[in-house]
C-alpha cells in the first residue's frame, strides 16, 4: 500500500530549484561573450577594431555584470556565509591558507612535470592571460585578482555545493570541472594535461569550503593566489 508523503514532495521541489539554479549560474557565467558583443554594439565598434587593451576592458566590464547576476542568484546564501566567514575569520583564514599551500604545491609539481613532457610552454589559457597583463597590468590586478576569483568561486564552489551535499562528490566534481574549464579552449590535445594542476588547486579550494562552511574562505585564497601571480607577471 502506497502512502503520500508531503515531505517527499518538498524534497523534490527543492531539488528542482537547486538544479535550475545550477544551470542558470553556468548560463550566466558563460554569457560573457554575448555581453561583450552587446557592449560593442553600444559603442558602435566592430570586432576587428578591438585592441588587446579594449578587449581587457570589455572582459572586465562583462565580468562585473556576471558577478552582479551571480550575486543576485545566491544572494541569501552569500550573505549568510559572509557572516560565518567574518565571525570566525582567523580560523577560516588559517584553514584556507593551509589548503592553498597544498594546492599550490600540487599545482607546481604537476606543472613542472607536464612542461618537461611537453618540452616547455604553458597552458594556452595562461598565455592569453599573460598578454592581457602586459597591455593592461592595473586593470588585470582588479579583473584577475578580485573579480575572476569571486565569479569562479561562486560558480564552481557555491553553485556545486548547493547541488551536491556529499563532500567527496562535491570536492571532485568542483575541482575537476574547474580544471577542465581552464583548458577547455585548448586546440592541442596535449594541452589538456594542464587540467591536473588547475584541478589540484580547485580540489583544495573545495576542501577549504567544506572545512569552513563558507565560500569566502576559498574566495580569499583564490584572490590572493591570482593577485600574487599577476604581480609577479607584472614585475618580471
């Protein structure tokens, strides 16, 4: 005999809402190219007229718009998690820093091995970022050091955590897909090997999130990581 349970219905509704949010977040994140095209229309410019400097500016503006939309999508959760982060700031920073160091070591070792196997050269994604840093260093400190970590952590950590409650599933999926997205535009199959270093860092950011229950731990570590790398690129 089958009995109707109102609680089961509620669970199904919550799952549907989480899945819709998950998909929406990805659609928002990958709308950057369309936002930039819209901006070009407003500025009455053709794609052929876009310089590297202007491309960096357009990328920064589209990233800010995406951040605003992602914040609206997860506004309540982000406000709660910021309070959790602030109320236990010292411990959260300590945990985040520890896992960032672990991720950084994994990233460095795997990068060295892959670079030796591929006879030098870095990931295509990294080479593009370096070009943008050379043309617009100050803007890239803001874009790569602050805006990008916020967008990526909301998408790959908060968004995944909202859908996957099991720690191991969340950590692996969040980290590996984070790694894949950084090499997805590669034209050379060998370049996909760089998914390993990016995933190493992504997995450690996900662990830090699990340990502290706030995405702002991984946001801070990601921002620190990107800012340090950007400054090194500018100074060298």
